C-alpha cells in the first residue's frame, strides 16, 4: 500500500468487488447506455459462456486422456515385469527337468540323498507355484497342439486315438499363458 495525495490506495479484486456507487446523473446515463448496448452485451455474455463451456469440455477431455495414459503406462509396466519373469523362469526350467530325471532314476545312493533331492524339488515346485507357474497335466489327456508338442506317434490299440501316452518333458503355463509346451508321445489307434 502506498500513499498519494493524502489518500490510501487499496487493491481491489475486480472480479469480486463492487464498483463504487455512482451519483444520480452518472447512474441515469449508465442505465441509458446499457439499455442502448443491451443486445451486444448479451451476445458478448453468450460468447463468454460458450468459450467457458468449450474450455471446460477440453479440460475434461484432457483429464480423461491423462488418466488413460497413466493406466496404459501402468499396464505396460506390469506386462514388461511379467515378460522379464517369464524369460527368467524359462532359464530355470531345465534345472527342474534335471531334478525330475534324478528322482525317476533308481536309487543307487543313500536314502538321505534321495530325501534331500525330493525336498529341494518340492521347494522348487512351491516357489514356481507362488510365482504363478503351473505344470501342464498331459498323460491320459487328449493331444492339444496348443499345449503339447508331439515327439512320437505310437501305433496302439490300448489307448484312444490322439491320447497322450507319455511325457518326455513337462510343459508349463505362466499366469494363464503357455510358457513351454509339453513334449509328449501320442497314441495312434488305427481302428479308432
């Protein structure tokens, strides 16, 4: 605030403050000028309202666009994490295959060694299950080319046509997606 001519200046908020009262002559001339300028003032108010509405609409669209971009970025980040995890799990699966082969081999060593291997194998399976990795059950099921990779076809009358007889390598799903197909032996029934 500064002083000038013995009067104090005041800062007015022009949007919220009322103008100073007019004297009688000024009020009469202002009323007549507003009446004369009525249509143009009304059209200017309409233009301002239309501009305000357009700006509010644009703001709402930009907010929605920003929200969609944020959600898309979060989804892409999650997909990248899952892709990276799937790649790491694929590298670990051969180790799991070796454990399975070791457990299928006849027991040549001590029982302690075998029980230790079984414990490690179960821990490994539990860890993969917590990550969302599920083994594909194949033996006795019909052959599904989306889940199985046929390595051998065997002519037999003991099983229905296109039934999985044996599994050479277990297949796995990761969060509902195929991580690795199962390598299987499939029955071919000439009569069926």
